C-alpha cells in the first residue's frame, strides 16, 4: 500500500551547498558530524562569518550552526573554505540527507547506556553514501540517543535510535514518529541497527515516493503498517518500551558528571552569537585545554574541559561575551525566530519583543513562550504557554498551544507590557 498524494507538510532547510535567501542575505547551515565541532573549527567559522557574511551565527534547534548574511559573490569562497576544513558534504543531496542529531554528552556521561557516537557516524556515512536511494524530505530527521542525563527524549525525529537496557547489556530500540508520539518498532542488538535502519528508510521511500516531500508523522496508518512490516525480521518487538525519560537540557555552566568528567554548558540567547564573541570563547576554550564543542538542540554548546578550575574560568569568560550560564534565565524560556529585518517572511522584530517579554513571564503565569515572526513557526513546533505570531504590524496571541491555536487577542509589538492586562482575560 503506497501513500496517496494529499496535503503533507513540506519544506526544506539550507545547507552549505544550498544556501537559503532571507532578509539579511543568504544562510548557510553546517551540520556537525556526530554532533561535534572541533574548537579550531569554530575559530575558523567565526572568522569566515566576519569575512564572507554579516558576522551573525545561529545555533539551530536541530543542533546545527548557521552563518548569516552571505551574498552570491561571497558564497563560492566560503564553500571552498568549508570544503578545506572538512565541514561540507560532497553534494547538496548528501548534506540534506545527513540530518542526524546526537545527544551532546555521548561518550562522556556515566549515566548513558552506551556511547552511540560510532553508531551515529555509521548512520551518517550510510545516509551520505546511499543518498541516491534516499529521496525524502529535507526536514526528515534522525535522533541517535545513548540516554543519560542529557538524552533527546523530548526532541522530534522521523526515525529514532535509542539505547536502552544497561551498560552491561545494552540494546537499541528503533522507532518512528507518529501522531501520538514515538512508535517503537524493534529491540535490537547494536550490530543489527544499521541494517534495520537502512531497510526502514528504503521501505519509507518506496511507499511514499508518489507524494514526494513527506515526513513520517504524516503518512496514513496503513502505510505505517507496511513500513513496520519491513523490519519485522530484525531483533524482537519493542512492545510497550519503557525507560526513564529525562529533560535536563537547560543544565548550564560548570557541570561535574559522576566519576569526574567536567563540562561547560553555554547557551546563546535565541540561538544568536556574534562572530567576535564566538571567536573569543573558542580561543579561550582552546587555551584552557578544551578541544571540542558539542552542539545541542537547545541552542547551546557543551564543552568538555580538563577540570573544575578550567570550567569556572571558561564560564566566567563566556558570560562576559554574552553567553547565558544560568538555567533559570527567563530568556531561555522563550523561543524566538530571527524576525524582521533578518527574515523576509517577518514584519515584526521578534527578538526585541522576546526581550521585553522575558521579565513578564512570571507575572502572566507562563513558563514557556514562542515568539514567531510569521505563521510558519520555525523556532518551535511544541506547544508553549504563550505564543505571539506576527501578522502585519501586530502580534496575534495564542495561549497554551502552537501557532495554529485559537486567537485570544492582538498586541502591538511596541506595547508588550499590555500582556499583563491581557492575561487577566486569558
């Protein structure tokens, strides 16, 4: 049973070889391999951002790094430099397929079931190598998760690979994104995972090729059943899979893990970093003995350092360059897209509105908020306590929902304080 064409979600994401035009020029997206960038890579990225772009760098909710403000004239030279650094895939199709997110403390966290970095690299290699047979949506994504205190249990993925069990007897569950959450399919030995995932992808592509740009959550139930049957020979049924879910993504600052590893968590307000600040922090990280930056989907870096003294030094330095290290910082409760003028789809300054909103969240009884410059909602797909959506020269207000929720009022961007009064009638 093949999926029939209907109103599926569509869209694409920029890459290194396929930039996206927006309000402040072209965006280029770098997909870290294994969720990790060398500290020296970041010094190069920061320098290249100043040379070829506008010096603004974004951390995305798919744990990628974006360079902004490129032009058609500067773009070719940037691609050449990223090729030299090994940060670009060989083809546009290969980088679009290699959309893999890895938990940021993989291989460091004593609480994880297993180190999934080798598995993540194998999945990335398979996606790049066999890209000709994997013609799926540019937003089609994978999560490879070893568990532990920094797991990705709350992050969306079309195909999910999750270590379960114990370090002494690790197993790997594979699941797909469904309308009601993750549908866990099979429980495998680690050595079976790559073959099972490849088979799952081939089945999905074959059954949806007539509709083209489609996500796993959008396919009809009968097609899902056919996809599930394609991996029945691998492992055993996952059944009602249960494991301890974690949601500690906002742990920041100096983090001492059990048995000694020390990590520094640095968050960027709304995911935005200026190149000068990133360059300074990356160089200081190298000076204190750090060699890599793990990129998280929470618009933050996690940096392994030699000891607590190095962690404290780097934390203090990063704070002076605009990074957030307090998990209770109100700005971290708000997801905001670039807005106007950075995004051509937006007519409102979302970042200014979000900064004005942050100190009001407690007064209006909200823990989370989403400020979107248009009705695409790029910054957040999950519901939030408060949602502001740019419509013309005002914000449409939604409470306890997504951008598609019912309107409870309208608000001028220059009068965010009115939310306190509006909250009384929510």
